[in-house]
């Protein structure tokens, strides 16, 4: 009999119960948000998006962005506790690799990388084969996404550029964009728009939280 090392639990049952999984409730087909009884499907936000964009895009989220997830993101992203990536890394990897698509992470800007020292999205994707086809635009110098209110996010101009050497890998392929949190959907749709411009056959999103 061969022995294998045991996998330590990342969260105790009490803490794990504070995070709300979205796979057991009704969610919006377009963005993955939890639907309340009075909400339509797609939700009102996505109905507006359908009027504003000309390409197909759907996002799936694993968890609701509740108070527990907000606290996790604060400690992981903004306080820079890189060890916290292990809490959801296995789950995120399983979700993004089961579909056999090219995986494109949302990038962070140079200032964030210099101060934080890591990209919180790629931190969740250890062991995944990634195509880093996007970079933050050098012409856009703005405050962090977390510092913007909803109106600021919706007015956001294209914050990304294509990484030229990677464009050939995108053409004709089915692509999944990975991000940590879906808020208004502006950022991830900007990324999807560029990937379609690069010739992607289809683009969907998977986020840890919505």
C-alpha cells in the first residue's frame, strides 16, 4: 500500500461556513450573481450590458462577495498575506481547468506589483497553464479599482493592452478570463473585448466572487 501526504484543511468548518457558495442557488446566467426572488434572469445589470456591447460574454462566480469574502480579500490583496491564496487555489484551479480552454488572468499594474509584490489572480492559479495575453495600459494612470465607486468603474476607459507575442495563441481559441471579484463587470468585459479583437472564438469569465 502506497502512502500519500495528507492535505491540511485551509479553513476550519466554522470559518468555511461563513463563505457562501453560489453553486447551490439560482444565479444570473450572464454574470453569476445570486438572484433574489424578485430579480429577472438575466439580472437588470446584465440587461443593460446586452444593450451596450456587441459580443457574447458570460461569467461564472464561485462565491458570493459577502462580509467573509470581503474580509478575505482585504487581508489577501490589500494587506498582502500571500499565504491566503491557498484557501481557494485548489477550488479555483478545478473550476478553470475542467473546460479545456485557454486561461487568461486579469493583470495588475506595475505600481500594484511593486508595492504588493504579487498578482492576486495568478496567486490563485498555481499549477495552471496561463496565457498572459493582457497587460495594463501604459496610457491609463488612475487610482486602483478598489478605490473607485460604481460610477467610476462604469466610466472606465480601456485599461488593458494586448501582449503582442501572445496574440497568435488567442486567435481561433476558446478563452476563459480569470479574475478575483466581479463587481460591475466593466473590467472583465474590457478584457473580453480585446481578446475578441485578437480573434478569440469565444470568451467567458470565471471569478472567485460576485
